[in-house]
């Protein structure tokens, strides 16, 4: 006895010494981490706050200056645009005058031609040439003006958007400042909290260690000592986690600081380069101005020169200046490009740095969330264990089998456990609140983003309406306008507007898609919630059912009747829990139903929108084609311009119609495949069930055979007296067990037959869907092959003419890829269906209704006859045909064998030239 106690004390000493050693190591590491965080990281964030406060007035001043500069430049550009408009109008008027002169000259020429006045004809021809040259010159000037106007409009839009951004930044500067300060203060508080957490846990560990040492020295190694030891280990683990958190924080902050220093270095280098390039551009522009002034002076000299010598001198001077100007312009262009590239590099560096910062913050928050979830799970398990412990102690107290002193100790322990449960529940609630807060913040961010997206969507929709109105007005003007110059201007405007409308439409579609996808995701989340709460409800109901069984058991025995108060308490607790879960489930179901309704509405809207788009496009194409047919017989410049516009419209609309058709086909295909996958998953579940049932039936058969064998062996034994009675009782027991097992076997055989018939039914459904999808794929495949042949012919024709059509070549490449895809899809579906049907046939083997060969053949021919009638003569689709066959099998006397024949018939019914006899010739030896 002394030896064992000595060994025990030695073991305790060794464990304690180990623990103390580990704890000291932790302390050293933690103190170093604490010091570094307090001396390096926290002052850094404090410096950030000071810097933010200092820089705020400077930022505001810079923003105001930028706004002033931008407003001035915008005003200048607007003036320039107005000037260009006036000049354009002048040149258009000039063109109209020249056009009239040209027409008059043509009339003169025609007149002289009729009169055969050769000299006058030559003069008229020269006049015509001069007028046409002037017309081309004015036309070129108009084009240049229009290009300048478009460029200036774009710059004006860019500057106005920049102005909006800067004004918004100025308005929100104070708000941004407060957010940045809050972010830094939050980070300081977070670090301080981590340090505080570590200090508290360290103090607790130290106190428990001291009490353990005191108890060990006094030689008291009771139950309290062991519980304290457990607590010591628990708090030590907590201390280790706190130290790990400190380490993670320090690592994150060092990575962030390294990234910042690197970014600063890169930015400084790039800013220096930017300064140099800007200086160079400034110098070059000053030289350019001087050189242009010289050029203008020489031009004037050349124009005012009287002698040929002066003219040649001016020309030579101009040549030198032009070469110098060219070099300067090239240099300015290169420097501006370099400046843009440098600015782009700075932007990229800032984006990379911000991304790294976000990544670090995200890692910290994710780690915090993981820790919170782990803490919550641990607290949940502790509550569970404490409740179990309380139930055990309560059972002992209620049974009253222990001594009164022990019972009083147990009652004290019960009160302690109740207090512990309360504390742990509070901690659990805090952890849960932390998790909820994180998700609430995420939801708020998402809501803000959603608001911003919806406002942008409304702005874009208004813009589209305005652009379409402008486009229709321009089209009307083009039809009414007679002057050639104005028509060309309007045509270019229409092209630009159509491009802009397409761009805006695309962005609206993307926004709609994003919003709709968010609703679909939310509906899926709500469905998951419903499943979770329903699981909880089922668990509580199971617990209540167990309690009812236990109550019956306790009521029957005199000893256990004392434990009924415990059952009453547990029932009350579970009922309260059930009530809470039911309320949550009700809320979740309501949310899920509303979301489901929204999703259904979205799908309906999508379908309706697609149909309306298709209808409208077809109508518009028809209208435009009619207009073209009307204009086909006419001639003239105006008519040609309108024709070009209409052709452009038709091409654009045809491309859109084709794209919409392709999207609709792809959607149909996807829906079919998703349906098929859903049914396949159900089929696989049924296969698993059948396999398990078969195993169970086989085990029952083995048990029955073993029991019968034992019965026979017992019957052969010759015995007298008590032994004979024992054998008889054993035989009776075996008989009852055999009867029970046979009943169970019969039940499971019935379930197996039902499951196999349902599996065969699903296999039939799968066969129908797969056949329909394969047929749709085959139709698409055939269409693509026809298109491929057509494109190849067109490409060959263009090659004969000596031209290459790259657009058609690309189209041919795409069609070839689509053909390969569809062929692969057909092949894959056929292989899948073959594998699945083989598996079904293998699984359902031996599960027969006991049908004769003749009746099987009759059934097959009947099914084939119905299928062929529906397909060939009534012209129904594949799914309808399979449904009619399924209805026959449902009404059949032998459903399993009927469904088996249906699967075996498969695609034989849909082959060309198939008859009931040929389809059933290879099935069931018919």
C-alpha cells in the first residue's frame, strides 16, 4: 500500500514539474510578444490617428483646388464644343452651296454635251473638278470637326464624372476621417483585449498552480485536487490559445508593415519618375510653342514674299521647323504615354497594397470567427456534460440509497452544477452574439451595396430611355434631310448612339442578374435553415418519446417510481426547447416560402422577358425588311444612306435573335439534364435501399436456417427429467423466434418488391427523359452540320473571288466545336443510361412476381404497340410515349416485370422501322 502511494505521489510530482516547465516557456514567449505589440504595433496605430488628424485640412484644400481646376477646364471644353458646332454649321452651309454649284455645273456640262460644244464642255469639266475638290475639302474638314467634337464630348464626360467623384469625396471627407480613426482605435482595443485576455488566463493558471502545490505539499490528494488539476489543464490550454492569438496578430501586423514599407518605396521611386517626365513635357511644350510661333512668322513671310529667293528661303526655313516640330511632337507623345504608364503602375501598386491589407484583415476576422465557433461548440458540449452529470446526481439523490452525509454533499454539488450551467450558458450566448454580430455586419454591407446597385440601375435605365429618344430623333432627321453632309453626320451619330445603348443595356442586364442571383442564394440559405430546425425538432420529439417509455417503465417498478420527478423536470425543459424551436422553424418556413415565391416569380419574369424579346425582335426585323423592300427600286445618295442604315439594323437584330435562340436552347438542355440528375439521384438512393433489404433478408434466412438446425439437433437428443423440460422450453423459444423472423422476412420481401417496382418506375422515367434529351441533342447536331456545310460553301466562294471572310471562318470554327460538344453529350448520355439500366436490372434480379413466359411476351407486345401508336401515328413526344407506357405498368397485375420489360424495350421502340414483334424479339425469349 505504501509502495503504491509513493508511486502515485511520484507521478503527480513529475506531471506537475512538466506543467510548470511548459507554463514558464509559454510565459517567456508571451511576455516577448506582449512587449513587441505594446512597443511596436500600438504606437504605429496611434501615429496613424495623429497623421489622419493632421492631413485632414490639407486633403480638403487639395480637393478644392482640383475641383476649381476641373470646373475651369470643363468650361473651356464646353466653349470649344460650342465653337465647333458653329463652325460645323458654317461648313454644312458651305457644302450645300457647293452642292448646288456642282449640280448647276453638271447641268451645264450635259447641255454642252447635247449641243456638242467641245471647248465649252472642257471649261465646264474644269469647273466641275474645282467644285468637287472644294466639296471633298469641306467634307474632310467636317469629318475632322466631328471627330474633334466627339473627342471633346468624351473628355467633358470624363471631367464631369471626375468632378462628381471629387465633390463626393469632399462631402464625405469628414466621414471617411472618422471611419479611419475608428478603424485604428478598434485595432488598438483589439490588441489590448488580447493582451488582457492572456494576462487574466495567466493569473488564473498561476493561482491554480499555487493551490495545487499547497495541496501536494500537505499531502491532500482528494477529489477536489483532481478537479483542480483538470481545471489547470483546461486554463493552460486557454493560455496557449491566447498566446497563439497574440502571435497571429503580431505576424499579421508585421506582414502589413512590410507591405506598407515596400509600397512606400515603390511609390517614391515612381513619383520621382513622374516628376522628371512632367518636367520634360513642360519643357518640350514650351519649345513647341516657340517653334510654332516661328513657323507662323515664316508662313506670313512666304505669303507676303514678292521675289522667288525670299520664297525659297521661307520654304527651307519651314522645312527645318517642320522636322523639328515632328521630333518634338513625337517626344511629347512618348513622354505622355510614359506618364500614363507610370500612373497606371502607381494605381496597380496601391490596388495590390489595399488587397493585401484586406486579405490580412480577412484572415484575422476569419480566425476570430473560427475561434468563436470552436468556443461555442466547446461550451455547448460542456453544457451537455454538466446536464448529464446533474441528472446522474439527481438520480442518486432521488433513489436515496447513499448515506445522509453523502446525499447532502451531492445536493451541494447539484447547486454548484446549476450555477456552472448558468455561467456557461451566458458565455455561450456571448459567443453566439459575437457570431451574429459578424454576420449582421456582413448583411449591412451587402444591403448598402445592393442600394448602390439599384440606384445605378435606375440611372442607367433613365439614360437608355434618353439615348433611345435621341436615336429615334436622329433617324427621323436622316429620313427628312436632303443635304449629304448632314446625312453623313447623322449616320455617324446613330452608330455611336447604338453602341452606347448596347453598352448600357449590357450593364443593366448584369445588375439584374446579380440582384436575382442574390435572391436565389438567400432562398437556398432559408431552405437550409428550415432543414436544420426541423432536424432539431425531430431530435427533441425523439427525446420526449423516450421519456414517455421511461415513465411507463418506472411506473411498473417500485424502486424506480421515485425517479418520476426527474422525468417531469426533463419533460418541462424539452417542451420549452420544442416551443422555441417551433417558433424559429415557423419563422424560417415563412421566410423560405416568401423567398421561394420570389424565385418562382423571377423565373416567370425571365421566361416572359425572353418570349417578349423574341416576339419584338421578329416584329422589328419584319418591319425593317419591309422598309428595305420599298426602297430597293429607288436610287440616289439619300436612299443609299437610308438603305445602309436599315441593313445595319437588320444585321444587328438578326445576330441578337440568333443569340437569344441559342441561349433558350441551352437553358432547355440544362433543365433537362438537371431533371435527369435529380431522378438519377433518387434512383441511386432506391438502389442502396434494395441492396440493404436484400442483405437483411439473406441474414434473416441464414438465422432461420440456423434456428431450424438447432431445433432438429435438440429433437434428436434423448434426455429425462429436468433436462427434458429445459430442451422443450428451448425448442418453444426457438419456434417463436423462427415465426417472428419469418414474419419479418415476409414484411421485408414485400417492402423489397415495392422498392424494386418504384425503382423500375424511376428507371422508366429516366429512360424517357434521356431519350428526349438525346433526341433534342440529335436535332441540334443535325442543324449544326447543315450550318457547317453552308458556311464551308460560302468560304469556298469567297476564296474563288480572291477575298477572305475571317468572320465566317470564326463562325465555322465555333460550329465545329459545337458539333463535337453535342456528339460527346449524346455519347455520354447513352453510356450513362446503359450503365444505369444494367445496374437496375442487376439489383432487381430475383425480385419477380412469378409471371409466366407467355404473359411476359404478351405484356411486351402490348407495351410496344402502345408506344409505336403514340409515336408514329399520333405524333407525340418521347416523354408522353414513356408516360403512357408507365400508366400501363401502374395498372398492370405484375408491375415489377412490366417495368423491367419497359426498360429492356428502351430505345428499340424509337428506332426506324420498328414493330412490336421486332422490338420484343430479343426480350424474354419472345
